[in-house]
């Protein structure tokens, strides 16, 4: 099963994704897309790490997500990707403007052939004020398009608000 867990900052989306992964009954590999480039982000990474079971695998990959998924997806494994919007940010910051579309397309094309359980976490950023800057508007647009494409392909899509899951597609939690 492929699941997309969306929500705003501190909405409970990562906790829900971690619970779904733990409840899958499969070994879990956590795929972290963040690049802790400052103290605040390092603290966020530490909080996530401290919350996860020590026996879960960990792969840190900020760019080549499709490759990592293809290399690690197994019928008896749950891959938890946290988070897609950080991955998107990493791609937007690259000097090669074509890399984002190439990596996004590779991710979307790989989904149909990936075995096992997949849980994607992403920030829903399009429900607020339209950002003033060109880069931030592009980020919101790209995230929205990515979420639409993933939601079409995933069997379950859940929006978390205030720690409460609202199932948008698939079987309710």
C-alpha cells in the first residue's frame, strides 16, 4: 500500500506516518530528505530521531529519492519518506533547473513498480496566504502539483489537522 500523509507544521503528520509504519508489521526504513544546515533544523532532526525506534533503518537522501526507493523497496518492507516538501526544497535550490522535473518524474514513474509499503509525509502549504516572492510561490505551486500527482497514485491519502487524521482517499484510519 502507498500512503500520502499531508498536514501543516506540527499537525501530527509525522507521528501518524510513524504509527502507520510501525503498525505495518514490516521492517521499517526511514528515508530522511532533510539537510540539517543550521542549529534549528538539527534540533528538529534530533527530535524525529529520538522518537523513532532504534531498530528502524535510516537512509539520508536529499535528492535522489526515486533511486533510493527502487533500491530499498521489498514486499516485506515499509519505507517511510519524511518529507517530500524538504526534498522539493532541496531540488529547487540546485543550480540545475531541470533536475527538479527529472527527479519528480522519476519518483512518480517508479511508484507503479515499487513493492511493499510506502508512507510519504509532506507539508500542505497551499492553504494559506499566497507568498510574495517568486521562489516561494514556485515552491507552493510545485508542492501542490506533486501532492495532486501522488494523491492520484496512492491508495490512501490522509490530511492531519491538530493531530487528527482526516482520510481523503482510501480506507479510513
